[in-house]
C-alpha cells in the first residue's frame, strides 16, 4: 500500500512551516493561562488540604508536587515553559509510538512511506493533540510514561517498564489497569518494581509537606475524598461529582450507559446495568489480551487495548484524556499500510472511528451540533469501534502465526502443485 503514492520527500525542506504553525498556535494556547496546577502546588507549600484550598484540583498529589517549580513564576513565563514542555513531550511520544509500532509489525518503510505514515498519523491525532493543548491538560505526560513502560517491556528492560507504568499510575489512577496485566503476562519482577515505585512516588509529597492539622496524608486524603467516592458512586457534599449525570464532556462508558438508561427510564437499575456492562467490557478486554499472548511481540497491541480500557472504565473521560488514542490509531494505520487484504473495510472503519471522535469541533460544526454529538456519546462510540479494529488485528495476527494452522490450497492452486510434483 502507498507504493504509488505521491512523493512527499520532495517537500522535506518545507517542514519548517510546520514548526512555524506550532509556534503561532502558542497565542491560542495562552488564552486561559496555567493557573490551577500552580495553585495546587502553593497548597502544598502552605500546608493546606487540597479541597478547601483548590477544590477543583482532583488530581493525585504527586502532580501538585511536580508543579512546585512553576508556582513562583510569572504567568507569562509559566505559560511559555508549559507550552514548550507540552510540545516537546508530545513530539517525543509521537516518535516513540512510531518506533515501537514499526518494530511490532517488523516492517521498514521507505522514506516516502514513512512520511505518509507520519502525515496520516498526525491527521488522525491532531484533534486529540489540540484538545490537550487547549485545555492545558497534563495527560500527555501520562501517555509518555505509558509509552516508556511499553518500551521497557518490548526491550526487556524491567526497571524502565516499571518506572514508566508506575509514574503513569501515580499521575492518574486509570493506568493501574496495567498492574493486573503484568501479572497476566507473568512479569513478576516488573510488577514488584511497579508497586514499590508507585507507593514511593505517591507518598513523596508527604515526605516534605504536611496537610495542616489533618490526621491523614495528602495521598490518603486524596484517596478518601476523590478515588473512593468515584469507585463506590458515593454521594457526599464535600466531594466534587464531576462524573455524575449527563455531562456531555464525559465520554466514558459510564456516561454512555447513564444516557441509555435515562432514555429507557431505567434509572433505578443504573448501577446494576453499569456493573454488568463493566463486567462484559472487562471480559472482552481479557479475551483480546489472551489472544494476543500468542504473538511474538504483543506489547503495543496490548497497550492499545489497555489504553482504550482506561478511557472507557474511568468514571470521567473528557476530550483531553483521549490523547492516548494516538497509539491505537497509529497501530491500525501501520497495519493497513503493511497489509493488502481487507484494507478497504478496515480503512472505512478507521475513517468512521476518526469521524466519530472528531464530531466535537465547535469551530467547524457549531456549538449546538457539537453538544448534540457529545450527548449521544460519539467519542465513546468511536473509541469502542477502535477497540474492535485492534481486536481484529490481534485475531488476524494470532491466526497467521498459529503453528497448528492448516493451510488449504484452493483447487486451482492444488492442481498446479500436483503438476509441478
């Protein structure tokens, strides 16, 4: 595929225009200003609990700790440094995805094919990247650490794998999904390192700061006020219920199920239906991961499945969280570029997933239409479709590499073979 595609290498000298565009985008990036994260850092510095000091900061204390260097900076310098950090890590993540995916499929693109792969990858991932930049979210850091963990697994570097996964989990709860996965893959040493590193960095802020006169640690208080209510669906006055109701910005599986049960007047059975859907979804993920275990190098496909699982199982998944879909999108693209069979069907499904995940641009389709698509869960549906594509790739590759597979020649081929013999 792409053997007859136009030659993009002749435009290599114009690549500086891309970086000019990145520089100009900074002026849109600074519209809101980086305020919340440094405020949380100041809460640590002043020894105050997060909820009364920064009630909208619901992230792990480790991230507030890492933001301490930004706290004393003037707003202009703070915004500039955060933008440079965001672009740099996004670029490194993009190139790391490319390297890991090409190694997974054991393919080496020609220079022109590589340029096309990068261009198409940027096209499908641009909306995801802009969502992170516009919201000044730090999800790209979580994504980078997960990629570092997958790199460690692929290269059999146990500490790198453990450090990447543990840091991602300490910055955001949902990467904890990788912990049982390590047990499934019998990565005992990596799992042990993960637990140790996770606990150390999670309690790191408490080694330097005390949460006022409270009897608990910053990490313990965060688990009590944020994590436990989200997992148990508790309704308390002090806890921000950002995951509840028909919030159009929430594109997790929970929100989609809630909209469906409301539409069919089944609100009283919401929890039962939700847990049943969760169980079915986890069962599906497990089947795909077990199928992928037959592959020589399954980690990128496993990672793609788990990243989608993180988004769907989280109580709250807003647009900036979906930056992690860059990996599964690039994985499907690379597979399509290296395969001839069924490329049209898979390509059409990939395009549909991309469209569903892009129907939220208020600049292109207007606020009313964008909110309508958000309310029907277009991003959730697009992500589930992407999971189906990854699952198909896993099944196809496992079937192709099955040593017990019996290849049956069609009659015409069998006859030609008999004549040769």
